[in-house]
């Protein structure tokens, strides 16, 4: 399933190459040539996200929301009441994508229904304001979370947290494109704030932050095991693939940095 952002001016950025999943994807993806398992897993996650964005779930829109951005833990805290109230649980996290853009954008809610069979709940159009571009805290204004239940009949629960508040949620059938989000559970993972801290503590990460204190950022976790954080940076302000976009991967179980970012020569 694909879903993708479009700048507020309505001009759709060059889309990333790859395959994706239901819900969201990244505006651009760097293909990394790595031989390690972590690198392979990270590449798969990025490809999955590309599918979500590619479908156009995110399109040009106006700013919205009142609260501040959250790390993953904050978004999960906001989703607690939904997880307790939606039948079919207990629910376990299988993927998370955080979107921190420096342009306003909106959600095309029709795409989830188009890609997956909605059993209950709603996934409607919504608008979100531009973020500050300060990624040092590992926070994002928007988080799209997927959860699996104890059986396939429970379906897959999608929750969208916008600036600290659950904006909407829906349960979809475990079928087609959505099947990969049925598990396994990601278990206990480090927060996006910790993942970013680990990245910026590396020599390359520190230099990157000095050169580019602001950037469009996408945080991607899962689906798959072992879980890996893939953090995608577009420091030059545009959603285009190429040397201006870089990715970094971090093992989500222990915080080991697999792939620190390399600063582009110039924007």
C-alpha cells in the first residue's frame, strides 16, 4: 500500500524508487549497498515505507494541530486509550512511521480503504502544519502506528497520532498488502529519541547535525524482526532522491548504529 507527501504548493516531489506498505512512506529513499543483516533489514523497511507514500496518502494541504511533536513513546502513550477500547486486543505494535516535515501537508484518507479492507473505524482526510525541522529530539508531528491482535481475525489496528492527539484509527482485515503488518510484535524497542541520540553521537552524525540543524525527517520502525530504526533525512528542504538525501539505521533492541548519515557536499 502506498501513501506519499506533497508540498503545500501542490507540486509533487520526485517519488522514491522501491516498494512499500500501507499507511505512509518516505519522500525519498537512498539505496545503501551494505552486506550486513542490519543493512538489508533497513533497506527492506525503507522500501516498505516507500510503498505507503507512493500511493499518495499524503498530499498538499494546510497546517493543522495545536500541540507539539512527540517521540514514538509519546505517540504510544496517546494511543493507549484506543488500544484498550478497540475490540480484538490485546494489541501489539508491529510498525511505526513518524513524519517530521518542514512544509504543511494533508492526509488522503481514502487510500487506506483503497489498499486494505476496513472493518471498523475511519481513516479520513486531515491536514497538518509544517514542523520546525529540528530533529535532535527524535520527534515527529505525525505518527502512523500499526498493531496486531492475538489472532488474524482480530485484524490490524491503524492509529494516527497528530501532534499528541489520536486523530483517527481503523481496523483492517489481514489480507493483501496489509498482511505484513500482522506481526511479529516489535516487543520492547528503544524510543525514536534514543535512536536519534545514538546517530548524532557518532562522528558522521555530529558533523551532519552541524551542517544541517534542520531537515525533513521520516522515522521508520518495522515491520519485521529483528526491529530496526531507519531514519531518513532530506536536509535540503525538498522531497527528492539523490545525494542530498541520506538515511541512517539503528538496531532498535540495543541502540547500535549500523549506518550513520553522511552529510551531502552541498544543497
